[in-house]
């Protein structure tokens, strides 16, 4: 469960970074 949460956070952060770069 904790591993899944960590994975979700990494995915979310990477998505945010990509979004910021595309702006």
C-alpha cells in the first residue's frame, strides 16, 4: 500500500513537471 502511494506520488509529480515545462 505504501509502495503504491509512493508510485502515485512520483507519477503525479512527474505529470506536474511535464505540465509546467509545456507551459
